[in-house]
């Protein structure tokens, strides 16, 4: 609890929780545990639409929002994915958040994170030298 009192990146602060309880309506939750809310009315809106927001489960990282919820948050879709889910094509991959900076980040052969050893250049490679 003390961590959420002083840090905004580890979930919702008490001020946000108070605002959500007073002004928001719970709309749904995604597979990552993020919770989505919509304002009860458009009284504080600058464009006449009700405000929408997400409270992240854990660390606040925008790439943790799946595409269907992203569209709803930005008013691309009027109905939330709990009511009208996006149709999935068979060629679409599952959404994954950005893993850069984590232990699950992609590290190709030769990268410093994997020891820095890379394959030797083949015979068709000619190093550049200034004239």
C-alpha cells in the first residue's frame, strides 16, 4: 500500500482510486488484469465524449493494453470488447506487451547480452577503408 501511495507507475494511486470510485463505471478487464473504466457522464470532457481510462495491473506500461481495448480507449470503437469483441483472423498473433528491458527481451546471436560472440565474416565481405 505504501508503494502505491508514493509511486504512480505501480498501479493506481489513492487519488486515482478515489476519482474512479466517484466518477467511473467499471467496463471490463483484459487478460493481463488491467481494468477499464468510463466516466458516468461527459461533464469534464473537452469534446463531449465520456472519458475512458485504464488502471494497469502492476507496472504502468502502455504496450500492455491489447489492440481491442486500445481502440475502445481512444473512441475508435463505441462498444467495449466485453460487448463486441474484435474478430480474430487466423493469421493474427496473440498480443504481447513490449518486452524490451525485461529478461524476456529478444537477444540475437552476437548481442552483448548473449556474450557478444558473433559469426566470423565470410569471404564475400570486404571491410570499408577510407581513401
